[in-house]
C-alpha cells in the first residue's frame, strides 16, 4: 500500500510540477528547467560518488558535485545565454585536465589511490553529467517546450506503466535481469507500450512538430517511442547494476517514493541522447 501511495504522489504531484516547469517557464530557453537539471546532476553525482566509495573509488563530495554539474552547466550557458557551443567540450576537457593534473600534486601517502580518484571523477562527469546535459540540448529545437514535454511523458509514462503492469501481471515472469530481479517481462512490455503510445500521440496531435521528412510520421513516432522506451528501461537497469555491485539499495533518500536524485533520473539519463539524436534524424529539418 505504501508503494502505491508513493507512486500516486509522484504521478499526481511530481509529474504536474515538472510539466508545469516545462510549459509555463520557457524563458531564456527553459533556463529554470536547465537549472533544475544542473542541481539534479550535482546531487546525483554525489550519490554516484557515495556508491563508488563502497568499491574504494573515492572523490570528495564538493569535487563530485562540481564535476557532475559541469556538462549541463556548460550546455545551459550555450543554450540559454548564447555562449559558443564549443564551451561544452571545452569545459569537459578542463574538468578532465583537472582530474589528471591534480594527481601530480597528491602527497605520497595518497598516491596509491590517485587512479581511484581519477576513475571516480571521470565516472561522475559522464554519468550523470554528460548524459543529462542532452536534456538541456532539447531547448535548442523549435517549439522546445512541446518537444521536451513529449520526452518526459515518453520516459515517465514508461516507468509508471512498467510498474503497474509488473504489479498486475509480473508474478510469474520476474528475474530475467540479474541486476534487478523484481523487473518482469510484463513490466517491460507495459512500459514499451506506454512509450509507443506516446510516440503515436505525438505525431497525431502535434503534426507541425513531429512531422517526419524521411518516412511516414506514424512509423517514425513509433520508432521514437520504441527506442526511447527501451533505453529508458536500460537506464533504470544500469543504475540497478551499479547499486547491486556496490551492495546499495537506494542511491539516496531525498525524494519520497523514489529514493535518491539518481533513482529519479536514471531512466532520463540514458534516454535523453537517444531522443535528441532520433528527433534530429526523423523530425528536425533545420
């Protein structure tokens, strides 16, 4: 019953807040949403750092937060304030250089752990930092609010439908993924169906935006929904594998019903690049 209550809070409170942020605050190419993404990336990077600590891969909390926020922050400067797009790889390169160069000045007692710190640093720069920055990139599209809206619906409805289908029909078909034994085939199918339906509705209700120029729009929308839904599920499984490897149940406890910040964006992280690349390939004529 508690799980159902927590899911209802997410669906009827969390989702409307997120969608309102997307639709009603488009100023400076969705600056408020981009700031929220930077904050979530920093918090998630801290949680990744805590998980890696169990495997002796250590980095300080401030350093993890800064490195995790680098890519979405740089992308926000480019998208919301018109900075040259080269700032994104440039800032990433500076972060990488800092990790490598600072090891030179490590004292002798800590020199043995230098490679562990570098590994942890690169990890949080990429996961969640680099991957989540692709959500910020969505603000570059025409009618960006609706493009972003469809993305979040595609991912979040996938998650909710997977949970609901798994709860109803997953009793005898769980355990297919060692990383997450509670995941079921029924849940996987239910999640994909929700993403496919979202793709179909996008091309049907928003033909001016989701109008494919290389194939009929309905198959293009279904391809978008299928692949984004699949990668959203993979994103969830990747985090489960990382946590299980470290012996951790939740990445944190700051969000009711979701655990940590990383638990809340694990599906978004991997799905965002796929969505942007597919939207550009299938629908964006600019």
